[in-house]
């Protein structure tokens, strides 16, 4: 299968270039471009292809005067602009993928192994978000920029980028609850402050229209996210692995990034605990944490392990590959959404620009 083969190629490339820093940096941009093209120029690929097509049609009557009054105004403004320019629907995938990969690049360039960080995102995050849930994919890209501001201890910039991300997908506002600990490594007092502020913050978010829709659709219903048990389960195992084997080493090696890594790991554990409540909500929340998971995984080779260092470095890749192979081979939903892969980069198949 194309997707499994591509994943294997990316993972093997990361290992082949492990000791070739200069070549690795050069090929990083080539891989980044290839993943962008693979995502942005897909044709009738992705579970939400038709859903976003209808959003594109709805944007034909977009009222620009209402942009400050609607949820996710940036997303609707982009669709309205595409419509006003007379551009076909697949251009929306280019715009959302561009936002996603720009944000990913900003976070990747801060890693000691940017290529490792990038390829770890492919089998789950890239396939599910910029190749399907493009609105949340764009929000995740902007959230990556917010994570960079969090690392830099710039709370105002962190808040700004979270708000921008909410212009694509309002659910990302939950990360505004991290604002009290965005000024540096969290202490017990700061964590307590965040917990206290989280109460009215969570109430505010839970009382919004988006939360009401999510509750009515996904809690106490038979609506499930295909493959959520695999994806969120991997997040739960990642959190456990971080706290058992990496936490102290990380704090000594990268104290500036410790807050993001440890809080992200806590979030991964919480996502796992949400599965009994709703697999869809757990899955969608978990996607926001995959960039932090990739940051953790990509830095394992640089941590001071006294024994079995090579095994620890390989485990994330082996685990992700196993999860992806099981999901892609056994999921009817995956086969329906992503197979066959088609691209319109050399023209629309059948001359139909909208895919219908």
C-alpha cells in the first residue's frame, strides 16, 4: 500500500541520515515540500472531502460584514475569498495545508532533528488532518506556532496565536487554559493557579455553541471515531513512557522545553481517559497533542540513556508504524477515505474541478 510504503521510506530515511547533519538539513526541506504537495494536491481523498465541499458552496454567499460575528471567521473568510476569485474547491486544501505545514516548520526548526520530528507526524497527524479534517489541520498548524511562543515564555504571543488558531477551529481555545504557566517552567503554585482558572475557563468553553454541538453529537450516542482507540491509546502510552523514562533526563537536558513536554504528556493521559466518555472528543483533542508527542519522540536519541539507547530511540518509530499498519490494514473507514490516492497536480481527472 502507498501509505505504508511512504511511511517506511520516511522512517528509514530518518535513520539513514542520523549521522549526516548537513544532508539531513537539506533533505528536510525536500521532505517538507513533498508532504505539502502530497497533502495539498490530493483529489477526492480524505474523509471530509465532500463535507468541506459543501462549506465551499455555502461560502458563495459569504457576507463579509459578518466576519466578526461568526465562529471560525478566518476559515470562512478564506473560503469566501476562494469563491470570490472564482477558484475551484480543491484550492481550499492548498490554503489549509500551507497553514498547517508553515506552523509545523516553525516548531520543527527548533528541534535538534527537524526531519525526525516531521516524519513522525506523517502516519497519523498528516493523514488525518491536512489530508482530511483540513479546518482543524490549519488550527493545529497555528497552534504549533503558539507552542513555540510557549517555549519562549511569551504568554501574550501564545494567547495571540491560540486566538488565531480558533479562527479556524474554535475547539483550540481549550489551550488558553495554559496561559498561567506560559511564563516559564511551571511550579506547584502556577499549576494550582492554572487549575483554578481552568474552572471558569472550562465552564465558558463548555457553555459555548461548539461544546453544545459536540455534546449532543458525541456523548451518549453511537457515534465513534474510527481508529480512535489506536491513536489515543498511543498517546496514553507516550505519556506513560515520558513519565517513567524521560522526565528527569528531559529536565536536565532541555529545562526550557520541560513545561511544554510535561504538560503535553499530562494532556495525552487526559485524552486517553476521555475515551469512555466519547471516542470522537478524545480523538479530536488528541490530535492537538501529537506535535508535542513528536517533539518528545524526536529528541529521545539526544537524551543521556546509560543503556539501551538505540532501543529507546527506535521504539517510537516501531510503535507508530505498528499502530498505522493495523489501522490502515484493518479499518474499512481508512480504505474508504484514502484509497486510492489521487492528485490533481497535473490536472483534474475527467476535467471536473470540484470532484463531483
